C-alpha cells in the first residue's frame, strides 16, 4: 500500500481532532493536510512526554516509603535508582551478561539480539512458514510448533526443542548458560563477517526456542527484525551500570572481560586493546570511527538521547496507538493497512498512564508481601540464633548427664572392686589362719605322737602306768579335735559373687529422649496418715496415702527430712512403698518431714509438713536412758538371739559380729555389756561400727569398726587390723564392759568393771555409729543393759540418716 507525506499528516490531524484518548475502530478515512502543520503538535507531545517522569517519580517515592525505605528526591534520578537487588533481572539467560540490544519474544521474555541469533536452528522445509501459508494453515506472523510435531525433533527427556538430526544439520548437544538455563548452539557456526548481528543474514526456515519457558517458534522472512526491541530494559541497564560506577569492561571478551581502553562512538562498544585490534581495525570504513577514552564514552553515552521505539513492521514510524486485543503498541500505518481493523485501539499516552497505574497498584500489594517477608526473615534469623544457643545448651546438658552416669558407674565400679578385694583378702586370711591353726595342731599332734612312742619304749611298768591314763586321754582328745571338721577347708576357692549387669545394660540401651510436653497430668498430692506416724528413740516412722478421689496413678514417692536444726530438706527415701522408718536420727531433735508423688509426667506438690520429735533429754541430769536391742537383720547367721534380742550367743568357733539397732551421730553416749559365760579364754571384742561392717571376722579387722578385744589377762585396741595400746587387765564371767562414745569430742573410751581400760582408745571419730560386739561359742552370752546419752545441742550430724523401709 503506498503512502506519502499527505497521508501521514492527514491521520495525525484526524487524531488531533478526535482527541488522544478516544478509541479508533476500523480503517482511517483518508484526510490529507500539509506536513508543516503536524510539527508543532508533535513537539507538544514530546514536551508532554518529558514532563511525565516527574509524576511517576513521585509515585515511586510513595511506594518506597510504604516499604519503609528512605528515599530522597534525587535517589530516583535516572542515574541513581536503587537497583542493587535486581541484577539478575538485567542479565541475559543465554550469555549471563547484561542485555545488549534486547528483543522481546512473543512469550514476553527477553534475549540479546546476538544471543538470539546464536541459538537459532534450522527447521525442515515442511515446517517453514512459506509451506504452511501455501497449505492454508499459516495465519500468524510467528508459528509455534505443535507439541506432537515438536517431539519429533526434541531430545528424549529434556523438554527442549532441538532441530537437529537432519542431513543438513547434525545433532548438537544442549549447553548450559551462566545462569543455569539450557540453550541450544547453532547447528553450523556463523560465517565470519564484519556486519552487526542485526544486519547479518538469517538462515532460511530458522526456529528459535525461548531458554526460559522453552516455547519454540518459527521465524518469518523478517527474521529477528520482527521482534520489538526493549528500549525500557536498555535504559534500566544503562542507569544500573552508571550507578555501579565500576571499571568499564570490554564488551567483546569471551571469558574474563578485560578492562576497556577505548570506546567507539559510532559502534557504541567498549574495547580492550586485543579486541580493538581484532574486531575494530583502523582501516577501511572503520578508520573514520572516533575512538574515545572509556570515561568520556560513558559520559557521551549518558548524554546521548534515548532511542525512540519504532514499529517492527514500519521501521521509520514511531508507535502512536495501542491495540488492546493484541496488547502491543502500533503505528498509524499499521492501522491504515487494516491489520487491526476489528480491534479496539486506544491512545498510546492514555494506555501508558493506565498500565503504569495498574503496575503501581500491583506493586503496592507486592510491597506488603515483601514487608511481611522481611519481617519473616528477621524472625527466621532470630530462630537460627536461638536454635544455635539451645543446641549448645542442650549438648552441654547431655554431656553433663552422660558424664554423671559415667562417674556414677566408675564409682560403683570402684565399690565393687573394693568388695572383691575384701572378699579376696578375707578368703586368703581364712585359709592362712586355717593353715596356721592346722600347722600348730599338727606340730602338737606330731610332738605328742613322738612323746608317746618314746614312752612306749620305757621298760618301767610302774612309771608307765602313772602317766598312761593321761596320755590316753590326751590322744583321744587330740583325735577328737581333728575329727570335728578340722580337716575340712573353711573357705572355697570360688568367689560367691555374680555381677548382674543385665538391668543396667537394658537401661543404657533404652536411654533416649522423652517429650518435653506433658502427655498426662501429674499425680495428686499425697496425704500423711498422722495416726500411723510416730517416733521411737532416734527413729521415725511415717505413713502416707493417695487422695481417695485421685485418678492419676503414682509411680513412686519421695520422702524428705530436714537436718533436725531447721536446715534444708534432703531425700531419705524414694520408692513405691507408702510407709518408711528412718533410723539414725539425733536424739532430742525436732525434724520436719514432707512427701511428694511422681510419675513419668512430673512430680506433685509437697504434702503438709509433719513435725517429729525424737527422745527427750532430762534437762536436770542431762542424762537419758533408752534401751536398745541387737539387730537380727544385719547379724551373721551364726548369731543366736534370745531375751527379746537383748542377749546373744554364737554357734561357731570363729568370731562373728552383731550390731545394735540404734545408731548415734551426735551427742555423748555410754552403754554397758555383761559377760554371762566365759570359757577357754576367748578374745571377745567390744566397740562401734558402721552399718556395712564385715560380720564374719573379729570386730576391728576392717576399716569400718573401732574396737577393744580382751582376754582373761590383757586387752588391745584394734582398727583396720592394727593392734595398739596393750593394757593389763582382763575379763572373767560376770565382768561388765562399758563403752563411752563422745561425738562432741570425737573420742571413744572403754571401761572394765567401771574402771577405764587404758587411755582414750580412738580420736577423730565422726559419722553414724552402731554399738557392736564380736564373739564365738566360748562366750555364751552378752546381756545388753542400758544406753545413756548426754545430747549436746552443739553436736553436728556428719553423715545423713540411713533410711530403713518397713
């Protein structure tokens, strides 16, 4: 269709009369006007366009204020836009560099014009636009390939269109761009040419695939010229690069761009020295180009006027209208040719304002989401810090708990080894004692036999008969002594100890984390049964129960007592029983007791505090009398009890230990014991001991007892098998032995028949002690008399009370 100056002016004149904002439908009516009349109106429109950025700058500042960003009136100048975070938006998906001469594909994605040329592939002849138009199927300028036809040429599983595999175009593999997008290289390398990418010839039947959405389309005769250029993107890139103020790089270096040394004003390209000599030689037409320093070239590029977007079909025409259906700007000649005759067409300026307003409104909603995302990121970063702190704290707690378990296991190991060593020493001692005893008896027996043989050799009948009866009795008695189990070992070689570690191993295997949140409620607070709670001497018995209406079962109970002086509470019992007797308390002391229940979820509240009073003190005499009995539960099995456990005997020739039921930890205590029968001059021992003293040896043989052992002539003090202070004076039948335990002065003294036996036996004794004696079958009875104590208030309890469950 022909056109001339009159046609162009006539259309502009009609548009001016009809108004810039009125839609135009159908083809325009030919109306001619002189060309000179359109110039002032065109200048006015350009002046109007130059004033518009102020309005949009104000809108952008409002948007930034909504985002919480401070922005001055100068920060939105074309060279100072805050665009640090949008660099990826400005880079080509193929080359990974900033867009150069970007074009807009029909899918709305952008490509550098040179990159678009590099990824072109050649299609079969049957898929060309000419063949499709000849068959009547081509109706659009750009033909997207059908999915079924596209699968014939695409790779097996990549999903990208690749037109290789023909004889004229061998198959080439896909590659990845610096941005991670897979692109397709050209089937054949482009021929060497000095022409720009826009002017180089396009192969016939070319196809291009968008590297981002992977949509493929076939180019028509116009080639890449049929795609509109994105001038807005070019302007944003220019402003961004100017705001970076970084050293200018060469635009033609392939791998690592070098610093540019010159810029060609005509080519608008920055060169380094090698690229300038290779791509811009100073000969031929290029010799007339002006080369300037990079800094000057940046200034000249900044001051150069912005290129006006022109119509892709009519390169000499600027866009003047906007087609609503096609969603693209068009020129007036497109309208005259009738391409948009049935479409709604609006003025370009009005649609520009409308779309900017819509974009601003969309940005307001997006800004709210960005603000929420920023706050959410702050919350997540705080969570990271909190998680790190919690992890460190939890790891330290876990390590401490495991170390505590290891320490407890090591301590228990040491205790068990100590018991094994004691058993070892005990067995060796018993065997060695039996060896010594048998050796002496054998020596005596051998001597008697030799003596009897010598007597038999005598020829004096009268003399022989004078001693024969006595010798016969001695021989029979000695024979009887050998026949009463003397030749039987008193100790076996095997250790009667077996370590049961299966429960502990099972607990270790079951050691795991539990949920912190309570899955069930804690048990109810227990109730103390006051009618069953009582005290006796220095022992206290407590009883409790769960409330009648309680529905949550308790797995156990924790009983706590204070120290008798109003101090802190200590656990004295943990278990499932509902009654407990605590021994070894202080006389004349007031204790506070409380109980709580527990299960897997947690512990209950404490019960009401119960006040307990142990045996009182006679203030006038400062002496209280309290009977105590021997303890059958902790005694050796050879000990025989009678007279309500106040009298003890023994059935063995070996020494056996028995303890009293009452323990002492502070104050002054004195008790007496009477010898009821004493035969063959044995060595009974009297004193004090810990609750875990050895029961099958003489008292004082280990480090848990402090004792005096005595025969009919003398006595010794013994502790940890150490004998000291031999003192003349022994015991007979009916003798009384007194023991004075002064825990205020930490001393132990012994008496025989009301006379002190030797010096103070032991000093620096402290802790919880029980009266103790050791005896064998030659000492028939001990009668326990009384235990008096002078309880001073300045005494102290060094060892916690030992609980006894009843």
